């Protein structure tokens, strides 16, 4: 008498989606393996997105200010990249134009011409530190924004010049 080998389920009756055997002979269902792969992919996407946001945030938070002398020295490297130019407005250099104002800034022994489009701030004048946002355009610096720096003693020296919309002094 011959004995037949035990029957193996081919369709229906058993788990045909069994995964590779684990220690002890158990196996992980394919459904569970699919969830793990999805979690890994979602995790990688989230880590990538977070890295992108952090890099962009740090990139814009690390705006740097180049004094005019350093900017001129790095002109070839900077090219037409936008950056913040720092300097003191040269006396006698301010000229109003139909689109804004032309002036020169100094830093050390360097004098750099600035062409600004737009309205300069109300406190803009000669002999004050300014920051011009823009880029090199040939032999001058093309700017579309001027920021005026002033000391903390400004209000004490000019108490009525800075007034809030409600009339109070700031």
C-alpha cells in the first residue's frame, strides 16, 4: 500500500499570500509587507519635504549685508545675484530721477554709484547708513529698495517727527 502525500491547498482554503517564513516557521502576510513599504515611502517623502522647507527657510533667513568695498571686490563672483549692499550715502551724490533716485554709497575708500527705482524712505539723506537691495548692473548697483538705518537716539532728537496714525508719538 502506498500512501499519498498530504494535500496542499491550491485555491480557496489557505493563505496563498503568505510571505517569507519568519523565525520559528511563522510568515508575514503580504498585506502587512505592503503597509510597511507605504510607511517607509511616506516617511521618506516627509523627511524630504521637511529638509526642503528647512533649507529654504535658512536660505532666506541668512540674508547677508555686504559693505560697498567688499561688494566691489566680489563683483565678478556676485554677478547679477540679488544681495543687500551696505554703505553710507555720499554727501552731494543724491539726484532725483523720474523713476526714483540716484546716489552713491561709500565704505572704506570705495565709492559705488546706486540707481534706485522707487521712492526712497522719508529719512533718506546724505551721511546716513543705508542698505540697498539689488544687484550689479554694469558699473553701478541697481536697487529697488532702500532701507535706512538710524540710531536709537532718533526719537529723542526728533520727538515730533515720528507720529503714529492715531496721533501718538512713537
